[in-house]
């Protein structure tokens, strides 16, 4: 089966910045323009280049791979596995990853795109597609976050250059395409939901953005943005850090559903209808608001 994989050239040798320099980068501001904000609010997503330096991306990949190896097994990246691996809440145990997750640089981009003054963390998520791992079905994140707000955005941060063959995130646009599929019943037991969404998009001639990601390029998508990803047909594991943030002051919905998953793991001690502001949901922008700071869990 190895012969069927597209062999990518070796990763370029990149000087890894010191932890101090990476932390400084992750708190430095990124200029979000009026056009960026307009694009995000029209399309439901935006891809921004040079959010991270090549060195910061290389460091992120090293740390994520190390955590995944430790959590799963030493042979997880064998080309015969073809698995999709996911791991959450890494920021509580790994100081380096915490800097990427609580990054005021990334969080401020999210706040600016949402046009809100302050955002909190919902959770982080490592997403790894081993060589041969298949396609990610169409979905939006709205039902998976039990938050009574639509001011929710996920920063999708590839830990390598991500060509088409590796399965970059792809988006349906504009954001209003949600209306074409909002009444399709979600079913996590089979592929019917994905097929019905695909049919709806095809019949309505919905535009799809499915381009590659350059190194350091990051996408930001709204919780009602429909997205998918093709399979990884290369000989290299696709690794991504996905951080989700929401507007400060948002409440938990009155009736969280099973689709929301184990949401109390991410918002402990907060009940339905209450403000989502547990100790695991620090304000990431602005820095030090309400006494929160990035060294709280070190």
C-alpha cells in the first residue's frame, strides 16, 4: 500500500526558536483589517497567512507529535494504521502547547473577527490524520458547542505545510449556506447526514474553498461554517492544533444535547443557563482581564 501514497519531500531544516522567543511571538499583535473582518462575516471563515513563523510551526509539530506518541503508542504513525487521532485539553499539562492555546495573538484575531471585546477559551484539540486516513464528513460546529451564542470561532492551525493531497480543511461559502442545510437531521450513526448536506450544496451550486495551507497560514471559522477535509494521501501525518474561543459573557444553553459531547469536561462546575466562565475557560483576550494570566496553570 505504501506505493499508493504521495511521497512528500523532506521537511526543510528550520531553526527552532527558543521557548522565550516563541512565547513572545504568540503574544505579539497580528493586524486584522476591515477587509478581513468583512470576509469572515460574509463567508464564515478566513485563511490568514503568516500568523505563525516557520519556526513556531516546526516547534508546534514537534510538541504535538511528542504528546500523541506518548498518549497513544510509538507506532501510531505507521503508514498501515490510517487512523484519525484526536486529543483535547493538552494546554493543562504542556507549557509549550499552553502558549499556543492561550496565545493573545491568536485570541485577538478571533475577537476582532467576531467583533467582540473579549474571548474565552472553550478547548484545544490536536487532530492528526495518519497516511491513508479518509475524508472528514461535512459538518458545522454549532451543535457540538453548548453555548448560547454564535460568537464562537475555531482557529485551525496546521503544524506543517498542508498540500491538497494531505487533506486541508475545506469550507462552504458564504456563511448563509447554513440555511440550505439547517433542517437536515444530524445522524452520527451513519453517513446519511454527510450525503444529504453534499446533495444540498450541489443542488444549490454552493462554492467550496479547498486550497492548500502554506506554512504559518491559519484558518478561522465560525461555528455555523460548514467544513470538511479530504483524506490524507501522502506519506506524512497531517497534524493540526484547533483552538475554539467564544465571546466572554456567553451562557451555556438551557438544554445541552448528547451531540454536545462531554461538554462539562470543558466547562466544569457550570450548569445549563449559567455563564460559561469556569477556571478552564480563561479570558485569552484581552490579556489579564479579570485577573487571568497565561501563567495560571504552570
